[in-house]
């Protein structure tokens, strides 16, 4: 089991999140909770405590989280803790990804 802090961004949106990679190989409790051999990403919105391990469990109105979750799951191995996940860039709505807000935050 590994975890990464991620900065999820969209148009006028900033969501600090925690992704946790989990599967049945993580032990008895993961297996008892129903996790299988295929890794899934448990994604937690840190400010609201909303979470999901299935990218399709986010409400239909939550485009940001659904798209970000799918991207995180598909790219888990190349993402680093602290990376920006820019939904507008993923969807081709902007030409370059956003930089981390930490670059301008005191």
C-alpha cells in the first residue's frame, strides 16, 4: 500500500487530495473489505473528507473528481507525491498543464 498527496486542479478549482493504492496483496483486512488483486486507488478529498475507490462513484456533477481519479489510476506509477493533476489539460481544453499553487503560495 502506497500513498501520494496530489493537487487536483480544474477551472477555478483547487482540491488537495490523498491517493492510496490498495489491493488484496495488502493483507487480510484489504481482502475482507473486498479489494481484489487488481490495484485500485482510494482517492480522498482532504478538505471535505469525501472519498471513493471507484472513479465512477463520484456524482455525475463531479467532472473534476471523476476525470482526475481515472487519470490518477491510469498513471499511478509515474505520479509523484505533490504532483498537479490538471483536468482541463487532461481533457485537451488547455495547451499546457497548470503549475502547482505552492509556487505562488506563501
